């Protein structure tokens, strides 16, 4: 995607991989929560505000199960 195309980022959790370490919730509680069993869930629609992008990247790097992904998507105008 070109830098001239307005874009945003979205986080997601692969629930088949998540083991409930809760690192995502600890690092970025604004973006992640845990369900009744302690597994990570994305808050809201998963869109990452610009000011939380570094935290989202940190979550991806710190998930021991590689369950969290961050994707760049075209922004709807």
C-alpha cells in the first residue's frame, strides 16, 4: 500500500493460538480485554488509534503464542 493512500491498522487475535497469557491485556488494555476464561479478546472493532500503534506493535512482538496480528488496511473515506 502506498503512503499516499489513507490507512489505518487493525488488531486481531487467533483464538486457536491464544493460551491466555494476558500479555496483550497488560501491555495495551485500551485495545485488549480477556474473556471469562482468561483468553484475550479485542476491544471494539479492533481499529488501532494512531497514538496506540506502538503499543499494538509491542503486543504483537510479546505474544508468546504469536496469536496477535496487526494489519494495515485502507481507511474508508
